[in-house]
C-alpha cells in the first residue's frame, strides 16, 4: 500500500523505503560519531596531520580497488542480502574498536587495520545500497528518493558530529565506537522487515571479469556519465580532503577541542541537509547539468574563503555553503547517472560512481596531509578550493553537448523502462 505524500516526501509513500530511511538515519548518526571520534583519537595520540591522512587513506583505498567487484556482485545477487552481510560485519568491527579503546589498549596500527577492513566492506555496501533504491521506490520516485537519501546522510552529519563531540569530551572516544556498533542494529532490523514481490532469478552468462569491464566500458563511452565522473573525481581528489584537516582547524587555527570539531562538521551537515531538501523538491532532472557546474564552483569558493577564517562562527558559516554545494553536485550526479543507466548495469555503474566519489579520495587525503605538514592547513584548503573552481569551469565548457546527449539518453531510458517491483 502506497501513502500519498507531498512532492518533497513522495518516496516515503513506499513502505520499504520508509524502513530503509529510518534504519539508515540512526546507523549513519553512529557512523559520523565514529568518524569524529576516530580522527580526534588519531590526532590526540600522534599530533600528526600526515597520520590523519593515512587513516583516511586506509579506510577509502579499498573502495578504489574492490568497488568494481562490489558492483558486479550487486548486479548478480539479491541486494538486501548483500546489505545484511555488510551491515553485520561493520557492527562487529565497530564493537571490536570500542573494546580495544575502552580497555586502553588501542594502537594506531590497529585503527589503521580496522579502518581498512571497514573500507573493504564499504566497497560492497555502497554500490548495492545505491542500486537498491530503485527496487524500493521505482524509477518514478527515484529522483526524490536519492535526494532524500542525501538529506538522511546529512541529517546524520549534523547530529552525529555534534553528539560525538560532546561524548568524546565527556566520556572518551571508545563510547562513540560502542554506540556506533549498536546503531547498526537498526539498519539490520529494517532490512529484515522489508517485503518484496518474488522475482525471477536471472542467468548471467558473462564471466566475472567481463562483467566488471562492461561497467567501465559503458561509463567511459557514455559522454554524460564520463563528464560527471571526471568532475566528481576531481572534486573528490582535490576538494573533499579538507575534512581530513578539520581537527587541525579546530585545535590549531580556532583554538578549540572536540566540541569545536563537532560544530564545524555539523555546519557542513546542515548545509548539505538543506541542499538535499532543495534537490528533493525537484520533480524532474532537467537543468541538473548546469546545477552540477554551479555547485562545484560554489563548493570551491566556499573552501577558499573558509581557508582564511580564524573565527569559529565565521568558519562554521562558510562551511554551510560548502556542504550545500557539495551535496548539490554529488546527489545530482547520482540522480543523472541512475536515470541514464540501464537496470542491468546499475550496480556496476554505481560502483564506478563509488570509485570516483570515495575511491579517489584517499589519494587526496594523503596529499592534503603531506601538503599541510609543509604549507599548513589553511594554504592546503585554499589550493583545494581553487582546483574545484577550475574543474567547474572546464565542465561548463562542454555543458551544451553534455545536456543534449543526456536529454536524448533520458528519453531513450524512459521509453525502455519497466514497472517498479515494489510491495
């Protein structure tokens, strides 16, 4: 049974999606708490910007290496079962990290190893999760569901760091890791409560290697998808590493502690949440190409101005548009790719998206950490902002051809689309 809701929340009319949203919101709050606590723990133990980058690298590099296999797996097996496996394993690892930290035996190498294993799990989780959305809501409500997913992610980004900063300051990092481990239970329960109509199993005649390669070939040969992925890769490589340097800004530039870090990360989340709601109000994909270009430019400009700030409230205010514009680019790119790609290639296309969004980022994290050691965090973030502005200009030069090709492919995809398999 589907509930009729306002346009901005129409995906909530699907029961499975309501369960997914609620479970993910709580689980992601725990994840953001752990991210803040982990970065603060590393910086407290070592005081090294380079090691901050190393831990981020270890958690993200598996996405670049293993994401293609994760995408092929998502196209071959039931996505809900994949997510149950990834969420359960992530819960166990978070509880292990909590136990080591609370017992006072945590070592930097243990944090690096656990982060790397979590990254490998995420390489299977992320493509399956993205491709799972269309099974819950169908193509008609896909744009809205992706935007609401972004709002959920960024509501957690607001709540998680804010709560995490308070918990770290009051009780220590281990309690954040423990709460994150327990938060996975909500997502596991939501997945178990979902109902889907029986689906016929499909035979796959491709080998695993040819299946993976076909996803790369389609993504590269499709002009709109290639353009989106290149821009996303540049922003992920040269723009997103600013988050790795946030503990340095919180303590060295702004003279604060974990609560200051929570305020900064929370401001990014508020901006991103607002941007996701703006996107959720859209009823069509027309004009998203131009919005993606403007978002990349706005993100870069926000970072550039943020790099010069030495006041906590001005810094927080400047991170609001950074979050707003970044989610505008990321969620809009996700929407366009999923609108264009055929269903049979959805998992593999989203694995390439995941590689560009997350898999490229670790190299940026290492570069940012090394650059901050020599030039300082403010200069590093300023360079990141300028790089994003330049990338948006280059994307804009090909926008006319991009838009024409994308419109034609969307028309073709709609003509060939099937009926959503929901409740």
